[in-house]
């Protein structure tokens, strides 16, 4: 009499990897779904009891700051010793006026696998925390739809140069996973778009000479010795 075949029982490794793949696929699908959910743009957070469960709120930094940034820019460019204090309104007027992607560079790059079109950065300073935000478009993936990218972090001294290091962030309503280095990687990826602007080229070498960069109250403070 022929011996019957034994039922195949997958090993624990196969079960583990099968479960892991299912979790990853689930996370990707959930992330894509959350990307399409619009954030709630508000001037201030509503009281906790009035906040909608699952809603991501976005508070944009003040966009009216006058022309005081021009005088402070001259002070920075001329490397005059002292502290330069920039409230978010002045920072945002400066960014909107000067930090725009170089159109020549944009034409040279042509179409890539992922094309990114961010708006000029918007800054918000609140309770000692620095927020950078931008409306980001991915034309090749989602047509003309734009997502709100927002990241919160601090300026850290890395090998003598102060850099903004993001510790949390969102793209649309999708939170960026707390994987070490991921938030800063995405911030740097988007910042690359502005690195070729004329303003960045002029300020980059000066920024490296700053002895301190910090947030004091509701101002960004740059110190030149």
C-alpha cells in the first residue's frame, strides 16, 4: 500500500517572514491612504476636547514680517559680530522672496523617477521648537495634487556646523515613522531643491562661520563672533 504524503507544515522562519511582509504591505497601503487625507489647516490648535480623532493639524508660520530681514541679511553677509534675531514673520518673507528653486537647474534635471516640486519653505517657532513646512507636489505620482509636509526639530552642531535636524514630521496626514535618521533624510531630500538657489549659494559659506544657532522664545538667533 502506497505511503500517503505528509501535510506540509511551514517552518517558523517562513511564518515569520510571511507575517512581516504582510505587515509591511499593510503599512504601505495605510500610508498611501493617509497621504490622500487632507490635513486641517488652522491658525491655532482647537481645545483638546474639540479636536477630531485621527485629524492631523497644520499651523502655518506668520507670513507678514516687513522688510527688517533685509537689514539683518546685510549684517549676516558682512559678517558683523553679534546676534541676529529673526522672528518667524521675517524668516517667511525672506524665504518667500529669495529661496526658490533655480528654474535652469529644474530644466537640466528633466524627468526623474520621482519628481518633487515643493513651495518655498514656511517656518514656525513655537515654545522653543522650530517647524519647517512646505506644500509638496509629486507630479509623476499624483498629478497636480499637493501635500503638506511639516517637520519639527532643532538646530544641532555637527562637526562645527549647525544643521536643522528633524525629529518628527508628516506628509499629508501620514506620520513619518520614527526610524532613526528617516525624518532628517526626508528633510534633506526636499531641501536639495533649494540648494541651487542663488540665495543659498551666497549664504552657505557664511552659515558655516556662525558660532551659535538657537531658538529663543519666538525668534531664531544667529550668532557671529
